[in-house]
C-alpha cells in the first residue's frame, strides 16, 4: 500500500474496490463509492476524475503490492520462486483487489482505453519481473536455453488470470487440492530441466 497518499485517497480506493467487486464497474455509482468511503462526492472528485481513474489507481496499487512481493528475498531455485509467485498471485491477488474485482478489471480493460493503458503497463512490468527470474533460470541451466521467455510470461499470466477467474466464480476453489499439477504445468511452460 502506498504510504505517500492521504487516508482519504486510501478510503476511496478501498471503497471503490469493494463497490466494483460487489456491483461491477458499471453497476457501482460514484455515490456508492463516496458513501462507502464516508466522503462527499465532491471530495471524491478532488482525488479522482471518475470511475476509470479509480480503477486505474486500484491496478496501480495492486502492482505496488505485487512488486513488493517480487522484491522479497528468496533462497530457492528460479523455478521454485516462479511457482511461489504464481501461487501467491492466484491465491491473494493483491491489495486492494480481490478475485471478483480482478475479473472486473480485466473486462473493463477490454472496453476502456484509460484502464487498458494502465492494465497493459502493469502487465508488462509484472511479466518483466517473471522474465528476469526465467533468464536467471536459463543462465543457471534450470530452464532450456531455447525457452522464449516473453512467450512463457504470456502463458504464465494467462494461466494466472484464468485461475483468478476460477476463484472468482468458485470462492471455494483450492489451488493445492483441486490443481495439484500446477507445478507440472509451470514446468512444462518453462521447459524446466
């Protein structure tokens, strides 16, 4: 979570995340968000131009949470690190998003150029983080030297987004018990040796 923003900004982000998750982007109104944040609509507009700006800010906050996770020290192999990050993305999504909200963000990014620009910039940054780990794995001989890291990151993030959607549809979905082959799927994508 950003510490350089005011508490009002964070209340608005959290309120918007809750409203968008419960009602969808189009179903949630500025009034709903302002009421949830316990601020006036005018105060909301002091911080954000509208719902698109709010959802873009949510994506930015989720990115910051993910980057913090990526930057944590890790002593395992590159493959183990990627598995840990993938499972974390699927199970936890990232502040302030939840599984239903992430599906809503993806849908809105497909319709809204402002949200799409933020989403795609964040997607590239996240994939580059995984690509760095993949390149480390290639250098260490853990992954095939012919592995196309860019393609692998696209496949990994498609898998993440799909499993986040599965969890949004079925909150009881448990990655460990219902998809125990995830490590094998990642091993296949990464051509792990």
